């Protein structure tokens, strides 16, 4: 099984439930440090599309419960067996998706030497088992450990041709939007 096989196994619309914890294990109820700050726990719809022929990958996360609706779209391409994300924003490192074995994927920075990682770093470890998916991250902000995040996901459908009925954006238009950009990696971002 290859990374491409794992990406194929993630195609669909997922209902993710996200929780976060401080380094001491206590629940985070309001996250000030994440890519999109806000209350925890909350729920996302996650649309994942991957074309194994072209290597094109698109993912759109839509907050729909527990937070104000918010949409973030990510784009990447598989090259030489590695998923290479388009930059997440100014001074962002190059992020990649790599296989850790069947059903196991890491989304990480390609190099730990990028200056932006001193300001914001949040590697993802994803496990896919049939219709279930988990994602775990550790977040560092300005070089300090800030929190952990755990996601339990369930595939609602393999059909990403239309928006799911839970999507607060309504039923029309594409599941995916313009690629998201963040300023969290910039030196002046606080």
C-alpha cells in the first residue's frame, strides 16, 4: 500500500469532532493559538478529493457546529510518492504528506529548518480505518508547546460532487473554495 492508496481511502465527506487539551491534559475550551482560534469542542465537515491519475489533492474543512462557520481549502499534488502542499501562506514552510505505513499518514513540514516553524508548527498524524479516521496534532507557537488536538472522524459519504446537507454554506456551488492562506508563519504575526 502506498501514500496514493491511503489518499484514495480518504476520499469523501467526513464528519470530524475536534477536541483540544493543554499540555497538562486539561480540556481547552477556547483556543487562542490555533490556525483558526475559537471554542472547543467543535465539528467540521471535511471534503477530501484525490485523483490518483493526476495526483491532485484538495481538502476543504467547514466548521458547522460549536464555532461560527468557517471554510479552509488546501491543495496539493503527489510527486515521487510524496504529497506536496501548496504553500499555506507567506513564510510558510513546504508541507508534505508522507506514508507511515498502511492507513497512516503524516502531514508535516519538509524541513525543520524553516524560520516560520519557530512561530507556528502543527504536524498532523492521520489514521484511516475504513469509514473511521482519527487525526492528532501537537501545536507549538513561538517555540513553545501550546496544546494538543484530537479528531474523531466518520465518513458520511464517498460522494464529493455536492455539498452535504449539514454544510452551513447551503447546497449549491462547489464543495471546495479558493485555497486558504495564513499569516501565522510571518515574523510580525503575534
